[in-house]
């Protein structure tokens, strides 16, 4: 009888110990699940924040890129306008010089009929005026050429500056994408990498 009682007590103690262990393991599993859910939530929250930040930067880069495109288009428009204006000014000067030359020719013809001395004097005056006009025309052509050259230099510098800034923006976008890819890696990927 005593042996049966001891056996039952041992059985009850074993059963009680097993029950406590099972209860402890269930509590541990539940706590681990809670920690895992909290970790997942925090991880998702961090990923969403990183994506939102990257999207904001991408939008800023898009805005900057569009602004650069607009500036470039405006520079092209202004350059074309300047070239057209320079051509128009040049054509006006040429027309004025032609008209002046024609007027001088007409005057020379008129003077020929008035007499030799007056003709010679008029020819000398006209020649001097023509020389001055040619010198002026040459000077104006040189000025126009210099303006064109300066304008081309400015346009090329603007293009180079814009291209450099676009390259820098592309490099920044690439670096941000790399950072985003790094942030997307799970801790296991990071430790294995």
C-alpha cells in the first residue's frame, strides 16, 4: 500500500512538473511570438520611413531636373533669339551701307556733270566717307563676331555646368538607391553579407 501511494505521488509530481514545464514553454513561445511581432512591426515601420524619405528625395531630384531642363530650354531660346537679333542687326547695317554706297554713287554721278574740280573734291570726300564706312563696317563686323564668340562661350559654359550638375544629381540618385537597397536588407542578409 505504501508502495502504491509513493508511486502515485511520484506520478503526480512528475505530472505536475511536466505541466509546469509545458506551461512555461507555452508562455515562452507566446512571449517570443509577441517579440517577433513587435520586431516585424518596427522593421516594417523603419522600411516605410526609409521608402518615404527616398521618395521625397526622388521627387526633389525630379523637380530639380525639371528646373534644369526648363533653364536649358530658356537658354536655348535666348541664344536663338540673340542669334536672330544679331543677324537682323547685321542685315540692317548691310542694307544701310548699301543704301549709303548707292547714295554716294548717285552723288558722284551728279558731281561729274558739275565740273572737274568739284568732281574731284566730291570723289575725295566720297572716298574718305566710303573708307570710313568700310572701317566702321569692318569694326562693326568684328564687334558682332566678338559678341557671337562671347555668346557661344557663355552657352558652352552653361551647357557644361548643366551637364556637371545633372551628373552630380545622377550620382546622388545612384548613391541613394544603394543606401535604400542597404536599408532593405534584413539583419540576416547583413550578417551573411
